[in-house]
C-alpha cells in the first residue's frame, strides 16, 4: 500500500491550537532556514506550509499530505497572511524561503 499510515481508526488529529501557528512564529521559524532553500508551492506534502507543519508536529493525512492538516491550525487573522507569504503573488511552482520571509515581514509591518 503506497500510503500505509496504520489503521485509520487509530488516527486522532492533533488538538487544534494556535501556538505556534501564528504569523509571528512562522516568521521566526523562516528566519532559521536557508534563504536560498527552494520549495514547490504546489506540493501537498513538501510546500513551505507542509514543512512548517511537519516540524511542528502535524501528522500527514491519508494521502501523505500535510497542507490541509497544517493550514487549519492557523487562526483566521493569520491564515491569509501566512498563506500569502508562502505562495506569493504569482503561482510560480518554485519559491524560496527568503522570498517568503520578505513577504511575511512586509505583511507584519503593514498591520
């Protein structure tokens, strides 16, 4: 089985909490990454949001993706900002962490 995560009845989604899922924490985390690190924003298992979720205890869904599991943990006031900073204005497949960090900082300053 390509995505064998055990018995689905044993899967219990993590309790939804807003820490560390905030724009501020996302910025702090992105600052620890290599700015030249690239990611494919169209990947449901390895986009920047997915990487953030993996490092903060998010478990994959039944398809092996982390995106949906991670994005629902951000509070509404930070959700749009974090998604916008991770994906940018254009839907280019490849983005860099440095560019996402710049967008996140601009958003924070504009609040």
